[in-house]
C-alpha cells in the first residue's frame, strides 16, 4: 500500500481536537492508515498500582497518570511543503526512472 506521507515529514492537523497543530511524523501504520505525531492527539491514562507479591507491598508498579500519544487517521493531516511552507496535497512524478513526490501547490519535488 502506497502512503504519501513518510516518517520525518512535517504535517498539519486538519480535523479533530488538535486542529491547526503541526509536528513531525514519528511512525506510520500502513494497515490502519494512521500516523503517529509527537505531542498531538495525546490522552491521559490512569494506571493502578500492582505489587509483585501480594503479601509484601514492596516493588511492582506505582499508580500514576501517564500520557499516551495515539495515531491519527492519515486523512486528517496534510503535508507541509518544505519549499513553499504551505499545507498541500501530494502528487507523484517519474523522473529518471524514479518515482518522486511533488507538491501540488508549487510543483516542486518534496524529497
């Protein structure tokens, strides 16, 4: 499955609670068509404490509130072109036998 957004790209969130935020793609999930962006789409999770040995309460995991970053659907984000600095769609072009990504707004190569 071809994904137009790759790891390391700078993106802007178009839809959802984090609309307008920008960030870099940390991970891609091709099967679920999702992207993981640091400090975007964060949720809090309350974790209970657990002891290794029920008789002694020493060791194990402490109770805390952790922050989890969840992936966003790829349709909710747009790539920010490194040349024109605008959120844009991505096209493909074949040059010298290689398929490269191009910006639809400024028609320059992204890679």
